[in-house]
C-alpha cells in the first residue's frame, strides 16, 4: 500500500524539504532504551552523576535520538509503500537531547541518482534533528532506495 503522501524516486527533486511532527523526550525514553540495549551509562541513568557532567542533567542516548528521528520522519509518509531499502548514513552528534526537550526532523533532498535498473533510484537526504530552540542536535545524510513510477507501470 502506498501512502497518500508517498513519493516515488521520480518525484524527488534536489532542495525539496519537509519538517516532521514534534515529539517531547520523556524519562521513559531513556529507561526503555537503556533496558533494550543494556547501556546503563550513568550520564543517562544517574541524575546525581549527570549533574557533574558538562550536560548538567541526564541525556538521551545518541542512538535513541537517531531511532526516534526515523520514526518522526516516517510520520511524513514520504516513504510508505515506495521505499525499498535504507542504504546507509553518515551521522554526527552535535548537541545533547535532554529529558523534556521537544525534537523534530528537518529533511532536505541533497541528491537523486538513477540506477542501472529503471524501476528504482537512490535519494540522499540531508537530515537534522532540531530541538525546541532550533539547535541542531544531530545531523547527517540518509541514503534510501525508492521504487520509480516505472516499477508501478510494469
């Protein structure tokens, strides 16, 4: 099933951009991610320790921020029913995400590349996770393979 907002490879153009819905980070996010991964680093799980760090409080695990960003971006519906595969990324952690921060994803098409198969192509997105103050907390490129309209016509 293709979402009404979904885009095929042919629909993407360099510099198109979208902003996702927002989501506030809760203590449960830290607890659940620590339990899921086994990463109980005190900067995430011990408030008294975290107060002694440059962050001044507990922060959400960096990979958890990335994982939540994928969910926020999914809510745009751009890939639903048209994406074939997530191919890779470069990703930089620039600022902490704290409990109580409200984050969203800004995404812009930075490149489109046809493949040897006309039924698909690769889109590179520049992605930023921004907090409520507009600070970029994480950023990088995501590469995704999409079906083209030719795939549907076949």
